[in-house]
C-alpha cells in the first residue's frame, strides 16, 4: 500500500517546495500539496491556532488541516539552523510539535526530519529519516536527496534576468512565505502593475550578493530570515534603479518587530528613498492595502518629479555641508 | 530585574566603579520605553529601554546589558537598543554574552576597575552569585511560610527587609547567617494548618522575575493563601551561567526535554522548553494548578502554549495563561487570578471531602 505525503503550502514551502517535491518524486512517493491560500483556510487556521501566533503560523495550521483526511503522512520539517551562525525563529524549531499538539496526531503521522546545523552528514541523516518514515530505504533517501538537490540548486543559481532599468521600479521586501502567497500579497503587486511599475523582489538578486550585503550587519543579526531581509533592503536602498521600497511584515512576527526597526535605523532612514512598512493581519479587507500602496506610489511619483527639478545630487542625498539650512522647495 | 540590581550595585561600588542605578520601574519608565520602541516588540524590551533612558537622564554614560544569539528576540535587544540610544548621544554600550558570561564579566570589570586585581574581581563575582542564591532561598521560603502564615503580609515584609540586608553583606559567612536568620523569623509565623494548594509559576524568565512586569503576582497569590513554586531564580541562573556553563557541566536542558516529551520534543529557544518540562514535572507531583506567564507575543512561549494546552488537559491540571503587555492593568490580572485561586481552593475542598 503506497503512502501519500501531504505538504502544506505555507511557510518554508515557498522557499523549498520544489526541492521537497522532487525529493518525494525521486522516492516514488505521491505528494499532495494543499490548495492556494483562501479565506476559508485562513479562517480555519485562525480558529485552530493559539491567539498570539503570528499570521503565517495560523495559515500553516489551516493548510495542514485541509490535508489531514487526504494523506497518510504530513511533511513538517523541523528547521533549526541551516547555516552556521544563523538561527531560524522558535516557531520553525517547534513546528512539528505545534502541528501534533493542535491536531492530536501520533508521531508516526508526521515526517519531520531535523535540520539543526546544516552540516552535510546531518542533511543526509534527515533525508534517510524522511525516506524511512515514507516507507522507503535510507539508501533511496540519500539518492533521491542528491538528485533532487542538484537539480534544485542549479535552477536556483541560474542567472536572474534584470529588468529594464529605465522604468521606475519598486522593491518589495519581506519573507517569501508572505510575498509568494497570492492571497496575502497579490494586491500589492497588482496595484503596482496597474500603475505600470515593475515590482522587484529579492528573487531577482543573486543569493551570494544578498548575503554579502547582509554581512555588513554580521554579529548583530543572527536570524537567517532577518539577515536576508536586511541584505535585500541594503541592496535595494543603494540600487539606482529603485525608486522606493515596500516592506511587508505580518502581525505577531517576532523577528520583524525588531529587525525592521533595525533596518529602518541602519539603512532606510539615511538612504533618502521613500519607504513604507505594510503590516498584514487576518483581517482580509483588501482596500486598506490597496489605498496605502496607491498613496505610496503617488509619493514616489512626486518625489521623482521634484528630484528632476533639483540639482544633480537630488533629494536622495544629504544636502551639501555648506548648505546647512532646510531645503526649500 | 528582580533583586539582581542591589547585589550587582554593591559589587561595582566595592570595585570603586560609580554606579547609577535606574530609578525603580514605574508607569513612567514603561511609557518612556514604549514611546521609543517598535510597537510589536515584547514587554521586556520596552521596560529595559525605559530603564536605559531613565539612567541616561540620571547621568549615566555607559550602559551594560546581556545578549546571546538564539531563536528568541532577547539576543537582538542589545544591537537595536544600541543603535537607537546611540543616536545623537555619546555613550558607551557593552553587551555581555550569556554563553560566556564569566569571561565577559571579568573583562568588563577589568576595564572599569583597572586598579583591582583579577583576584578581587573574581572574589566579588563569587560573592555576588552567593548573595543572589541566598536571595533565592529567602524568596522560596517566603512563598512556603507566607502561604501558611496568619498574616501573609508580615512574611512579605520580612522578606523584603531581609533582601536589603543580604545585598549589603560583606563576607560569605555573613550572607549565610543573615539568610538563616531571615528564614527562621519567617518560620516563627507559620500556623499549623492543612497544606495550602501548591501552584507552579512557569513562563518567561524576565516577567517571572521582575515584580513590576508581573504586577507582584507572586505576592498576590501568597496573600490568597496559595503556595507558589517557581523554577527560575535569578541566583540559580547566575550560578548556572557563571560557574556550571564555564565548566561545561550545564545540562539542565536534557532533563527538561525528557520531562516535556511527547508534548514538546525540541529546545525552542528562551524558556519554552523549560515551561513545558516543569509543568510536566508538576503534573505528576500533586500540584493544584499552573500559571503560565509571558510577555505578549513571546515566540518561544507561544510554541510552549500549544504543548501546555494538551499537557494540562491530559493530566487534568488547571492552567491559567496570562500574557502581559504595556496595557496590562492590575485589575484585569487580579480578577482572573482571584477566580483561578477560588477554583483551586474549591477543587481542593471537593476532593478532600
């Protein structure tokens, strides 16, 4: 009797989903993924979760519940640390426990490999464990992981096409589980596109470059996801083609509550570009987001018009030291 | 934080370092801190921010705080506070890494008090840890004898007076003598009666230990006639971090992990695992109830909450979950607490009949 594995389309699925998919398909284990986020899933998640959980976690539980009757095992990895010196947030480390406690599931119902240092041997161990809980041999787990990883890493590291630098571009910065969820962030991109602005995300920046930028904040930031955010904020803030930055966060996100303050203080406050922080929560009225993005775009337009009337250094840079009064428009 | 400041102040002054102790935490501290903090951050950040701002007002030019990378936000406090406070101000900011507390503390004190020898610094650190552990002991005794006293307020007053005495002791022997005297005095108020219901107080480190953050809940419970058992103590923590971890024999976590299975199977940062582990321990040892206390939005404790819900349901253990933030008014907390205390007493009287 073959086993079906269910993967919730939330949290790290948006980063590693393709890798997980091809791992299981190499193992010849059928996979079902929950549907795209919708209001019903969000409502179920909000009901199931502990009140103070963050929005993405509530969504995750909604997705997990929708899979329960349809698969034999849920794939809920425990990801603690992937690169030396960088941590994930507490909720990723406790994710399998959260799922088990919420749905009263026995341990055997879950496939939850542990990634805790990112060492190669450990990842192989995790692949073997995942294969074993899916009813396959450890050896096939290693082989599947190897072929899945090679293909995935190749696709990830390919050159990213850079857009036309002459049209104004707005950088949208946030965790990929927010940005890639069409239900949560679709409106932001739609409004920008409707105004013929090309949005950019950190997908278009080579990963190496992102972490290089993040290296400037080295000992301070010790979360991988916050480092990625700070890296892309720094990259986009200094990129000449970027006219403004939209930072997306979610209510209850512990990382963002501090790291966005840090990014504002260290990068955005002094870069001279307009930026906005959008905080998402489980209220699904779309107008609030649309209005704010439109207002932000108006601001960017005014700023660009103003800058074309100003001396060469523009508004984006500090006024000349000899000119110590307020700038008069 | 709790009674941490008095012995540390004594240690610094003993080494001839000028210390500006932030004024006691008040409504004003919290409001000031909240004003200068991001909205969604947890309560300890806001309070410590308020402490820093008030000490700067009082003339401090060097700030010291703890940090340590992990899954929880606490390790990041220092970096953000340094950036925010360092704006338009000429201050020095030091962080002590909790993973290497003894090393960092020795270096820092060596810097501030260049004339003091390493031996004097070492002795002062040891004396401070010793004092903190004595304070732990009298606080534990306060809860035990306070719940059994006719007038619990008296026991609370004795404890507070004793804490001040211990902070100013000069030798190891003096600390032990004072501690024993204080405990003896408390014991003399004990009433021979039936054992009061025992309540475990679990949750996040800072709000459990800082009486302002938890609105003196512990004293309030004692006044209600409940015996409170805490599993985190300032002195114990300092002892574990300064001595045991330096020697590499600190393995408390393993025990908590064993207790917490199968509800929580991994260390989730902060005190999340500890909360679940100690609750599981209490469940099999006849505790009447558990109070889970944490700052609003605390990442590790939210994970712990999922486990605690099931654990307490399975063991039929009453659980009161309290999350505190800057809006917490005493009345809201106390009403819930009184109701909880009533439930426990009622349950006890029903089962004893």
